[in-house]
C-alpha cells in the first residue's frame, strides 16, 4: 500500500520500543562521528528497505548499521567485509541494547554511549529498560523513520537561541540547532499529546502573523500546543491526489514562513539554466 494506515493507538507500544532501539544505534554513530552544526552528523538516511547510519569511522576502519524493515533485521557491516545481525522481533530494550553492544564487540569495535534516551519523559537507561518490549513487524515496515522525519530550510540570518529545555537534552544542542532562522517540515508518527500521525511545519523564530496565515489544504491547521501547522496524515492518505495535497501544505507553509519572515527568496531559489 502506497499510503499505509498508521493508527497511533494500535502501534504506539511498538513506536515507543522502536524509538529507543533507533536511539541506541544512533548514539553509536553520535559517539564516533565528528560534530557537524545542527547535528547533521547523526540522522538516519532512508534506504529501499529501511534506514541506515551510513559509514561510521573507527580508526582506519568503517562500519555501518542498517535497519532492514523488509527482512526484519538489524545488520552491522564493516569495511573488511565482516558482518553481524540480529532479528527485529519483540524483545526488551535492555536485551536489544546488550545484543547491539555484543555485535560491535564481535567485530572488534569498542564503542561506549550515554545510555539515557533523549527527549522522552520515562528515560530509563537502555540497559535497565525491561518495560518497552513490543514490536509489530508490519508497523516497522509501514513506518521508516525515527521520532520524526524532517527537512529544514535556512534564511541565512542568525537567530537568538531558545531558552526552553527538553527532557535529557543538553541545552547547548538546542542552542546550536536553533541558532539560525529556519523553516522546518516533517512527519511525526504521533504521541500522547497528539495521538495521530501528521505532517508538520514551523518557523524559528516564528514571524508575526505566521499562525494566522492562510494554509492549504483546508484540513491543515495551527496547533497552539505544538507551535506548528499540522496536516493529519490520514487527510493526505485519503485524498484523491495525496502527492498534490501534501505539496500544497509544504508550499503554502514555506510561503508564509519566508514572506512573513522577509527572507531574500530570490537569492535562495535555484534557477535552472536555460
């Protein structure tokens, strides 16, 4: 199915478990990769079958993790051609963590990570987490992404970093992430406060009049609790032209952000040579 159903209430336990599994692997990459502004050195990348860390340096060697949501395996490969893997199946986070660390040791890779998950309220260290253990393979296959899948455009101007705090997130990381004027779009699978899948758009800093902007399609609205425009995923999925519906949302929110923020749009737009 091109636009699969993702009812949050049905798979929220799988989402919570998978979120932590992804953080374990993501923190391995974080520990081994030089810092790049706005944390661009740590996102997962989409593949034809799931997600990948891309190559991670380890001395003169490279290694890479791939989440394969078709064959339901986490695969670890090295630049010497060595390989280890584990099945993506119901198991506690603590067990998954132990197995990932065991795979690394098996291939001669010694990596240590901060084991407290970030941006979650019940931040039990991975090695102690026996609560989150649900995994429904069909929802892992339907959903290829971390907590969110995002794209950011920048105006080229600096911004005042936020003073807000997030659970188990160092303040300097937020200050780096929001040090520039930007517009961000993404996909979010849902959460306790917003129990439905959605596409979102927000501006930082939010220009005057942004929340009152006229956004299309009509199903889109400004969610004050989130400080974002949202378009429910089901509205896109059930549309007669899903791609067009989503494109309207992306374009109209970009127009609102860039025009109300007085961006130099002509300098930012790519012009195809004639």
